C-alpha cells in the first residue's frame, strides 16, 4: 500500500537553490529544512500541501504555494 500511495523524492540542486530563495524571503519565517520541503513540493508540481504548521501556512501565502490546513478551521 505504501509503495502505491507515496513517492520518495530526493532533493536536487534545483530544490536547494529554490529553498535558498525561500529562506531569503525573511517574512516567511522559514527555516532551512522547511524551505527545502516546500521547494521539493513546488518543483514536483504539488497541487496541495497540507500542514498544521502556521509558519508553513504563512509562507505558502507569501510564496503563492498551495499550502492549506486541509480542514475547515473555526
């Protein structure tokens, strides 16, 4: 089931370069590992990135990435 549902993506040089750009956007509040995760998702054309992390939500808005809670928050 895991093999059919998930893909392991190894970061490329392009992913690291994009993560560096994301970190340069200081208002996102992203740290290195988080920026790399978002860069990999973006470079692989993720249509949705679900998180409960408020920093990721803020960064997604700033960077125009499809980051959301995935649930209705009240």
